[in-house]
């Protein structure tokens, strides 16, 4: 599984979503350019961490387009959760205060 922080951010975002999200929504949420997000999603799809589905999106009153939306797979969920737990474990070994631990856990979740 790819371990780039950007890919993990995408997986973490999709982990909390109940419905598929468009590239634009994912890019906005992870604060990355759409082209970079599209490339990351394509890599994650080839690895089986996300799945692309075609869905209708509204771009205005009476205007609908067919576009690609992404949702996380069970494999992607497992990877996101495993990486989060690894980050928390590593952080716990390096922090020397409760406040630093809370801050680190908040950033890694």
C-alpha cells in the first residue's frame, strides 16, 4: 500500500463518508490541487483501496453531469486504520506531555 501522506489523507477523508465523493470534493477537503488528487485516486484505485463509480452531479438548477465519484473499499479502510494506529503508537513513544500526545493524536486522526 502506498504510504504517501497525501494518499493517507484521502483515505482518511473517504473513511468518514457515507456516499461516494467527487474528485473536486476530495481535493477541497484535503486541500490539494485537483490534478494531484486525481492522480492519487487513480493510484489508490489500481491498488484496490478505492473504487470509482459514475454518478450524476448537479452543477446548477436543472444542469446535471455524469462524473466519477470515489468511495473507499474495505482494503482502503484497513490501510487507513492501520496507518493511523501506527502513527499514534510512534507518537506515543516520542511525546513527553499529555498535551503533546493529544495534539499528535488529533493531527494523525
